[in-house]
C-alpha cells in the first residue's frame, strides 16, 4: 500500500538517483520507495540541476525551499513579537501558543526554533534566552529528600486525594535553593493549580528562618492555603508552627521520590535559569528576586492554556494578588 505524502529523506533521494541512472521508470521507482508516482515526478521536476538529477543537490534544494517557507511565516510583526517574548525568557512553545491566541496566526514552535538557530548562525544571541541555551536537558534520577529526622512528620500518603488532581486553589509545594559554595538560600513556594511562584531569601537554611519565611509569604493569602508539601530536609522541621499559623496541613514526600513534588522541582529548574548553581545567592537584592518572581508569574504556561500563573490565580481567588 502506498503511504501518504511525506518529505523525502536523503537516503530516498540516493535511491531515486541510482534507480533513475539504471533506467527505471517513475512508476517503478515509486513502487520501490513505496510512495505515490506523483511524488517522484514532483521530485525530479523541482530538484534537478543543470546536470540533471543529483541526490546531494536535490536534498539541499529541498531543505532550502522548506527553510524559505518557514521564514515566510515570520513577518516583521511576528518577528518583533518573538524577539520580545524571548527576551522575557518565554519558550518557543509558549510564544507559539500566545501568537495563536492573540494574533490569530499559527507559527509552530519548530518554526520559532528554526528562527532562533538562523539568528545564531548570523551572530545573534537569541538562543541564550532559551532555558538551556539549546543544550539537551537530562532529568535527574533522584531527588534530594530523605535528609534528617522530622518530628511528627505527616507522610504524603495521608494527604487528601484532591491535592493530586490539581483542581482547587490552595495546595502548595515548598523547597530551598542553595547558592554556590553554600552561600545564600532561597525559599521557593509554588501553588499546584495556578503555578504561582513566590520567592524569598533567608540568611541561613535553618528551620526557624525557613519556617518564618513560608509564614510571611503565605499569610496575606492565608484563605488560599490548604496544604503544603515539602521534602524531608531539616529546614522544614518547624512544619507544625507553619501549619498552625496558616491553618493549613503540612505533608512530606517520601524519601527519594522527587516526582511527588514534581511541580516544585520543575519550578526550581526555571529559577536556576536566572540563578545558576555556579552563582552565590547571599548578595541577591530584593529587587532581583522580585524581578524573577514577576517574570515567572507573568509567563504563559502551556498547561494553563497559555494563561499566566498570575491570571489564573487572580481569576480563582477573586483578585487576591
């Protein structure tokens, strides 16, 4: 059975060249490659050069044509939007979704990546705004939980099932981010339904300071704090005080199961784009931290239908932030 139309590969063009050179007809070549005869006819017509059909030249011609079509999708208006959003560290997927929603135009994230790599070839720096700067990302095999003994620890198994569903506002995950040479500590707090993120710096990674930072950050929106989940670090040993002050239940993920706090782990990865592991954190200003928090909360998320965390939290809380 002949397959549906698809772009010919380099190997297939090699086969076309060999079969044509030995005198096979277009129909015969099509049968050998399991494609429609019109595909072969179109290939020989569009991608031949002055010396006839040669597979290397044909493949380069096809790639250039496809690249030109992709660039045509990005007019000056869309180009400006892409550059602006990249400079705010939006991902190509987020930009694609935003353009479709607000400009009634479809530009795939692959096309945006092609635009970024073309910019890089020309000496541009847009690729540096990508989260991993084009490097392949490898997920870590295990988390950093399981440290220390937490008095009166309540296991995640006892957490209400509704928390896992992410359908209500008010279920939070907390963690700490340590600077290079163990200098400086950030407490990251993220809400599971809206993905709203809160960041605060503490002087030391003690249970007293971390616990008070969580209380200070969440007290203004106490009505939307039902549960808090953390790993098993000793810095969360004052969980009972946090729970009492916020009238919320505090739970601990199982040791070596970082996926039970997957949102927090992912959010910390986003934060590391701005505060990498090679950077100490003790000299971070309040303005720097607030800037990153604002960028994350005003960035559209695919999981939120390309709405921002701030938009979702505001709509569900009645404008509490």
